[in-house]
């Protein structure tokens, strides 16, 4: 793991019971991490359980039908409007928008699974949705996997995680962050969230 991608210790929540308590009382949560790691599945479960509006950056902000990227100014305008809502969970990494998202955020979950697991997640998701658009993606964006996407996943920790860590430190230095680094941790967190607060 790249040491440039580490967060200050005062910001990290390492105890899953403490993290679950934060999530149970949070009104606005950001879920970030590499594609294929389980961000969307986790986000949707938390949204349903705690009555948070589920916002997918891929579906609601970045993409127009047919994998056409929305204009960056329009993307930021959409995010700026959505963060004003009172209760939401926002699924999507995008370090360039952390400056406007983090000041409105109560808690960050960084899904930081091993890259082989993320590759497997992306490929198995593609196989499940082949020829169709999954619910957390913009209409008309048929599920796909190509070499460029797999390279993005493979190099995420080296290229993108340091930018993500720097953005969190700069724009959300007081926002607690839970890093989930295994499926076991994710399952344990979900089990804790199922228990009454």
C-alpha cells in the first residue's frame, strides 16, 4: 500500500462498533474507493436501512446515456445542489469534487479492497449485467469491462489513492473515516448496523 495514501491517525476510525455508531447517527455519508470493491452495494444497503437518499455519482452526475460524459461544470453544479439536501449517502470517488462534498459530510467510508478482489468484482458485475445497465449507472450505459478499465483498477492504489487521501486530509480533516480493507470487515460492519442503536 502506498504510504502517501495514508490518512492521519486522528481521522481514522478503526473500531467497527464505533464506525457503526457514526453511521447510525450520520445524515450525510460519502463512500469512496476503487471500482469493483463493493461501494455501490454497501451504499444502497445503508441508504435503505437508515432512510438516506442514495446518490450515485456515476448515474446522477457523471454520465449521460451511451457513456457520454457530462460537462465538468455541470457535474459540479449537480453535486453542489445535491449536497444541500439534508440526508444522503453519496457513492463515488471523484477526488476533484471532495472540496465541495467533504464540508457537508458527517462520515466517510473508504472501501479499500485488494486489487484482485476489485478486478474480480468488476468482471463478475459485468457478467451479471452483460448487455444491460445496472441500477446505479446512468440510463443507456451498458455494463462494460475493457483493458483501460482493468488498468484503472490495477493502478488505483498507486495513482488515485494518494489523491483521494490528500483530498480527504485537505477538505475534510475533521471528518471521521473508516477504511474497509476486506470483505470480512464489510460483513462485520453490516452485521453491526443491523443491531439496534
